[in-house]
C-alpha cells in the first residue's frame, strides 16, 4: 500500500487521506467492474476518503461505491461522505435522500453527511431560515 499523508477531517477527530476519490467519477465508468477496479486501486494506493452524493448518475455512483467497498471487504478501511441537496431547508427531504443513499450503499451507514449547495454562494438568500430539524434528523439517523 502506498502511503498517502493523512489529515484531520475538520473537528471530527477522524483522519483521512489527503486525497479523496470523488464518487461522481464512479458513475462515469463504463461498467460496474471498472468502477470496482477503480475503488480497489484507490484503497490499495492509500486513499481512505470517498465522497459521493445521492444524485450522482441517478444513484449509480452510490450503488457502485457501496458494492465495491462491500465486495472487497474495504468498507471498514475507509470513511464515506455523502451529500444531500436540501440547503438545510427541508429536514423531511434530507431524511428521504439519506435513506435512499443508505439503501443504495447496502452498508447501513455513512460516516459523514453534508448539505450540498447547488447555487452560487452569492445567490443564497441569507434571510431564508434553516430548518432546525435538519441537523436533529441527521444526528438521529447517524446514531441509529
């Protein structure tokens, strides 16, 4: 295994590889076998951080990542982050997206979940309130 420097992931206490494999590219692979090989090679190279999103390639990226990590016994060696696209405004939608991510991954858990911003930062309305249930909902799901 190649040694890729490890870095702290924010204030979580987790350490991950300085390089991550973005899940969007997995869905671009011609076949599942190609995606599985890419994941295997990334883990063998020392990548321990995988990023994905529930909507990449209509879920194919998450499905293939979950299958590749499970098939190779790699899931416990890496940290997987997913993203939901609600902008912190809709806890119910966030839970639906997270549940769909978990179903696709066949892993039962993700290590980290971010709220993905699709708009340009300058276009966000700073007066639009964030649904406080959003954070509570993700914390409840994380602990279950």
